[in-house]
C-alpha cells in the first residue's frame, strides 16, 4: 500500500451526531442502514407529535431498540424537542437520568414537523439556563423563518439576529449549530472558542445549489437548510477536513418516501445513511486529507459531547465502484438513496 495513495483505512467506529430515524415502518427500514456502521447517533425528535418530554423520549428510545436488527450494537442518543412550554425540571431529569443527551431547537416553521418550535426565545430562557447549569448541549436548527428573508440568507441572518444575542444572554450554554451550510457559519464557529461546535452533513460537502436547480429541478437534492453556492460548499469541506475539533459529522440523513418528495410541494430531506461513509471517504481523499476522516467521523463529536470515542474500529477499502441500491423499500413506500453524482470506490469491509 502506498503511503501517498492508501487503499485501506482503519478508523475508530463513527457516530452520527444528527440523524432522523422516524417511527413505525420507516424506522424499521432505515435503522439498519445506520446501525450497520455507526455506534451511536443523536436522534432527532421531530416526529408527529414531537418528542417533547423525558417520558416520550424514553418510549421512543424503546421503539428504536426494539427495531434494531439482532446483534446490532447501536446506541441511540435521544433529544427533546424544545417548545415554549418545555419544563426545565423535566429537561434536567431527562439529562441526569441518561434518557436524553441534548435538546433540539427548531425555530417554528423552519422545517419538517417544526410547527411546535420556538417563536419567542425569551419564553425558553429558563430551560436554556438550566441546560447551561448542567452542561446539556442545545442542538440548533439555525435558520430564521421570516417570509421576508431570502431562503439562501436564513442561516446567516439567524446567526446575527438569534444566535449571537442568545449566546450573549446564556454564555455557558453549549451549542451545536447543526448542518451548517455557509461560510458565515464556519467563520462564526471558528471565531468562537467556547461552548460552540457545528455538524456538517455528507450531502452539503458534495452538492451546491446548482445540483438542485440547474438542468431541471431535482427534488432528491432538496433539504433544509438548502444547499448554497459552491464557495460555501468549499468552506464546509475546508472545515471538515481541517481536523478542527469543533466540526464533526451529523449526516442529517432524513428519509421521506418518493411520493412525499415528488409532488407539487415536496418534503425536504436527503437519505444518505446507506452510502455516507463511502461518500465521505471520497470527499476526504479528493482533498488529500483521508487521514483527517477519523477526527471528523469518530473523534471530534464525542469530544464535544463529553463521551468516550468508540473503542472498536471499521475498515474501508478502495476498489471497483461500490454498488448500492438506488432506493430502499419500506412498508410506507420506496425511499431514494442519495446519489453523489460520481462513482464511489471506498467500501466498509470490516
Ligand atoms: O432537510 C431536512 N429534513 N431538514 C430538516 O431540518 C428536517 C429534515 C426532516 O425531518 O425531514
Ligand atoms: Zn435534521
């Protein structure tokens, strides 16, 4: 094996710090795709109805465990969906009893099933202060929802108008900016050394807005936050391959059935769980930074969440193009798998 062009890579087992598993038949179908390679994942709470209380999170965790394939060693790390009525004592109980790892903030109306999200941030201040006291992270969907703000500017405006003031009011709150899509967000994280990190998705490292809109509309590339200009994608790649501890993988793998995506008002979400690690190895190799893949997928996330990195490993090998299904079948209908638009050569072999 040449040092310069490795064809085999062994890294600590990855975790996914942002994942949608859904429920029922969809959960049953998509969970094995993540459990195959990942040890843990932060599970998004935007079910219908949302997972708001410790009791609901505990019941959802039980459903996930029951849906796991036999022998799968996978740990779901649960989150609570923050509403204006969330009770600080329930959040503290969820954290100290090990039921929930983090709380998720959706600005009301920002994305799929976010109608119960936060409109008035002053109303959730007591919860945020409790979380700061106990060191519980807040996962943030960082987009404003005002109809007068252009959809491509919503993340940058959120940083200025919501996140900066919020972090000033509750400076000890530990915040994860989820699925960052802009150079603005990367710069903001880089400039703030305390209590701030960001996840980056697989697809935002690969697609820009042209992939969605040029040469015909591609609903399977539509997600939120929507992919931005190429310069932003390049900034995300630079952050991911840098090894900087504040950036780590959160796939935001978000399955919707094809009928739900391919309609007049199609759902946002890209399903990347089946081929995420192959895609990432390709991106890091193209940047000449394969040796930084482990930090992004397996070390930086546990470091921020104050959890041990996984002890066991996975091995990727480079070879002939990888075949993966274009869709997976679920009892709710087919779900299309992310197409990176290029051949994948890295496969998880062990
Ligand atoms: O594209 C997205 N899909 N973005 C989100 O924030 C939510 C997710 C979903 O739940 O489908
Ligand atoms: Zn998400």
